[in-house]
């Protein structure tokens, strides 16, 4: 159980920094694009910055990384495993029709080099940001599985920063795809699927 708790803490430290990583990109997309046009390293700056965020999250939470919520037993752990499995399921579904270059932001930062295609098929017929939903489910899963206070706190931080990050990304997507994305926004929810839709379709 100690190993699982450590894995959960590390996983939540990493997941919680994902919105902050993208907040480095979306609001300053044109600045990063200009750097790439001038053949200046971008990911050599962004990736180390992200790794630095992991370290910062770990250092900041280390003093209380083993504090636990006072619950125990198989129901909470079963719920945690189910949420983690659902997160993985979403990752798999979200990868369909979405290239690794799109996932890593190359289409956003190098629009001249990559065909700009708005993907609205598969899982994205039901939710606009399935990968971010997967991140949240993974963090909630680790929180239930381990019972660690730090995992719940980092999940809350990720929800807040994730909301800001999605707002900035949506603005960038409207800028890139125009009315097509506005229509997509009207039809499909950002994170929480409509009760009338199903992720299994």
C-alpha cells in the first residue's frame, strides 16, 4: 500500500501540472509560433519547464505527502480503480483520429507545417476535451485509491487551473478554426458529457 500511495502522489504531482504547462502555451501561442518560425528551440524550453513544475509540486507537497483521509476499505479502492480505468479508456478513445503531433501541440505552434483539421468524430462527438476529462478521472481515481489528502488537494488545484486552461485553449481554437469551432461549442459540452449522450457510442 505504501508503494501505491507513493505512485498516487507522484502521479497527481505530474497530472496537476498539465494545465499549467498548457497555460504556458495557449495565451502566448503566437510568441511560440514566431520562435519556431525562426528555428529557435521551443520544446527544449517547454519540456524542462514542465519537468520543473513536477519537481516544484513534489517539493511543495512533500511535508504532508503521506497524510491520509480517514476512510479505508474496498469500496473506496474499487471506486479508485474504476475511475483510473475510465481515464485510461478515455485516453484510448481520444487517440483515435488524433495524431501524436496534435496531442503535443505541434499543430497549434506550427500551423503552416500541419494541416489544420478540426476533429469532431469519435469520442469528440460527446465531449470536446476528452483527454482533460481523462486527467481528472485519473486524479480522482488515485485520490480514492490512496486516500491521500495531497491527492485530493492537487486534484482541486488541477480543476481550477484546468478551467482557466480550457478557457484559454477555447479562445485559441476559435481563433484558428473560426465559426466551425463556435458551432462545435454549441453542440458538444467541453468536459462533462450530456446526460443524453453516451461515451460508448
